[in-house]
C-alpha cells in the first residue's frame, strides 16, 4: 500500500490512500482513523474520513514547540522544515507501525493490522437493515427510474433491495451516507434541476450510488422511497445512526408499517 500526505491550508493534512472507490482502500481509511484517534498527538483536533482520504485537523497553538524544535534540529535538512512536515512525521509514526509494512517489522505489522481489523473494522461492518416505503409520495421518481431502464417498478424495488451497500463516507448533511455497491441496472443520473426541499428519510439514487437524506434539505438525487428511521439524532450519542464502514440492506415495507415505525421515530418526519 502506498499513501501520500498533502497540506490543506495551514492546519490540516490530507492523507490519500488511493484514487478509486474500493473496499480495500476504505478499510485503510477506517484503520487509519482508528489508529490516529487512539494515538493522538499534541494539537490533534479530529479526523474526517472520506472515500479515499483522511483529513487530519490540528491546532497550531497546541503543537508542542519544544518537541518541534528538537525534531527540527535532528533533521539536518537542506530546506527549511515546517509545522506541516512535523505533523506529517507524527502521523507517519503512528501509521507506519500498523498499516505500512517494512522489511524489519512486516511480521509484527501484520499482527497489529490484523488486530485493528478484528477490533475496528469487523464490528463496524455489521449489516444494518433499513425499511423503505417505495413509490408514490414517498418515492416520486420511482416510475421515472423504471422507465429509464425499461423495467417495472417492482423490478427496480427488487434490484434495490437485493444488494448489500457499503457506506464509504458521511457528508453533505449530518448523517447522510454515501453508499456504493448498487447495481448498474438501476443506476440513474441526477435530476437536471434539484428539488428545493426533500423530506427527511428520502432514499435516492445518483449514478451508481444510493443514499438517504437525514434532514429536509435541497437535493438532486432521484427519489425512489422513504424510510421512517431517524438518521440524525442530535440529542443522542452518537448523533447519527449510520457511519462510514457500515453495510446496509434495504427492505420494502407498505404504508401501514411505515406509519407504525414512524411513530417510533417521530423526528424523521419533522426533519430535525
């Protein structure tokens, strides 16, 4: 595995593990976040994972200047070193023993990575079941998606429910999951003109991705259904139902079950 680090402004480092949407790269992202969070350096604020990168934010005022000066003196570098170089060094120190094998530590690294995979990735990789009421007012674009692919609405629903989806990133809105793994049989372009307001819980399609709107927001994905589950729960910990690295499956429910489950998750309808 190769990875590179680039600056993002004067207080963040972007670690890039690849350039394609791939499950193995997501695992590296997940392990890297876990390693850095469990071994934070002075000044560390937070990690933001994405499809292929981890952005590490830090506070310049909290960087240990004594350690920074000592490290700078040890470099004997031809060029002037910066705080960014020092933070990269600290991050590399944490990651190199876990996910970057070398000839000297390849056996111990393999063991350490296996430990992180078992304790970090596997529990997160549980499959969460998402009930969805498809079509009609809940999925106003379902018929368009079916017509676009010369399928019946029942076939679109069956295809959408038959796959396991991996969450590659959370973004756009609190708890919005960007999921890969959808069949190209129902992959549909975004709408040419986004809607100004989409109800919370709406399940959409954009290209080969599918996602769920946690809040009432504008959006341009093709809406095929709606879940009564609450994805954003600001008064709970964690405040979001789904996380990067989790897998989900959709299953179809009727309106009666939708309204029953909605009573158990009232915030979804309010878009809070």
